[in-house]
């Protein structure tokens, strides 16, 4: 019986070791897959940022081309008006010369006595012939000048049409670029449960710091009805102002990761089995496990409202952001900020630890809206649309 017991223990321990080796191999393979996926997401985020910057540069260049085209159009319109005025003056002079010539011919044909006198006076005939020749030369010159003016008018009209086509192409490219830039931001705020129109209005009303949103540039209509190009240009400028407000709002909302190092997400938001008591309870945040002392960063601009010990959370940092948002960073080993301090996105605020109600080194990260906990993963996914 003793031999049988020893033999059974030996067989059982061998099975457990084999099972442990297999579990270890599966775990290592999973880690490799997660690492590859993380690198792929990082490359996609960098490519998206580069496309975003390229779109902004293209918008700036196209706006400069649009202003130059608008100036050239005004110059061409002024030139056409001057040429048309000159043409009308020349045509009036031509008509006057024709009337004078017709009157002279009528007088010459109707008065036979003048012809008889002219035959008797050759000098008067010669004088009259020279005057008629000068009048005919002036008439021909006026007709030639009028034709040149008409040709110049046609040329300027062709240039004006070509310029309008170029302007239309520039407008289309600007409209497409602005749409490409604004749509991901709309999607980001909507997916995070933040109404875009409400956010934009709050930023426009409350952002008064230096470097904030400016009043949109608009093309002057000089008291006249705005043209189609002016309406399109002002619409594009309004969208660019909206884009600037979106960028300010995105900086003030927690659209970033609290840990930049390689960590393992050990618990999601939602109901779970409590790791200490074993009961089912709501987990109001996300847990990121990593090495002791790992740097923890603020996920948005804001003001520190708590920096110290709090029951259950251990050493806790609470940051208040705009739009009723609040983030919490719990179980830290060391805190680097103070209550009332203003922090910026990406600022190092604490180190990872295992203080408070914790089973090991990790960061418990929460996002709250008006005091109510929300799933932080929603904001991390929303940020992938832009950053």
C-alpha cells in the first residue's frame, strides 16, 4: 500500500508539471501576440498623426493660394471696367466722326454752286481733300482701336473664367481637407458620450487664455450681397475655427493612456468577482499591472483635487478636467503633485505601487463624468480615431 501511494504521487506530480509547462507556453505565446498588436496600434497612431499634420499644412497652403486668387480676380475685374469705359468713349468718337463725314458729304452733294466754286478754286479742293483724308484715317484708327479693345475684353473674360475654375478647384480641395480633419474629431467626442456641439460652445465661451480660438477671418463684401466664392470661403474658415476648438477640447479631455510603459491590463470596467472577498461587485475602472515604480501620467489637462491617502484606494491622485470630467489614479507608491496644482496631459504625476486595498503592483484608473463612473476603455478607443 505504501509503494502504491508513492507511485500514485509520482505520476500525479508529473502530470502537474507537464500541465504547468503547457500553460506557460500558451501564456508566452499570448504575450507575443499582444506585443505585436500593441506595436501595430502604435504604428497606426503615428501614421494617423502624420496624415493629420499633412492635412493641416495643405489647408494653410491652399488658404494662401485662395487669397492670392481673390486679389488677382479683383485686379482683372478693375482692368475690364477700365477697358470697357475706354471702348465706350472710342465708339462715341467714332460715331461722331461718321456723322460729321455724312453731313459733309450731304453738303457737298447738295450744293452745286460750291462744286462750281471749287472748280474755280483748286486750292479749296485740295484743302477739302486733305481734310477728308484725315477724317477717313481717324475713322479707320478708331475702328482698329475698338477692335483691339474688344479682343482685350475677350482675353480678360477667358482669364476670369480660368481663374474661377482654379478657385473652384481650390475650394473643393479645402472643403475635402477640412472634412477629413473634422470628422474624426466628431466621431471621437460622440463615441465618448460628449455632445460635440455642447463641447464646442463651452470651449468658445470659456476659453480665454492666450493662444485660444480667434474670431474667424471673413471676406469683406463691401456692403454688397456676398458672392458664391465668399460664402464658400467663410464656410471653410468657420470649419477651421471649429477644428481649432476641437483640438483645444481634445487636450482637456482624457483621451490618452495613463501608462506609457509595457503593462498588462488585469481587469476591465464592470461587474467582476472581487479578488479579496470573492463576491460580485462593480469595478469602476481599469487595472494596469506593471513593475513597481512605473511612471503614471495625467491623461488630460486639469487641476489636482486630491493627492494623498484615501481608504481602499491607497495613495490616490484625483484630477478635475473640463466638461465635468474627472480621472482617478489609485494604489500608487509615490505621488509627485499636490492638491490645487494645475497639470498638463502627459505630465508625470505618480509611480505605480500596491497601496490600499490591492493584491499586487498595479494602477487602478477611473474616468468619471459629473461624479458617475464611466468605462475608461471608451475614451482610450475614442482617442485612436485622432491621436
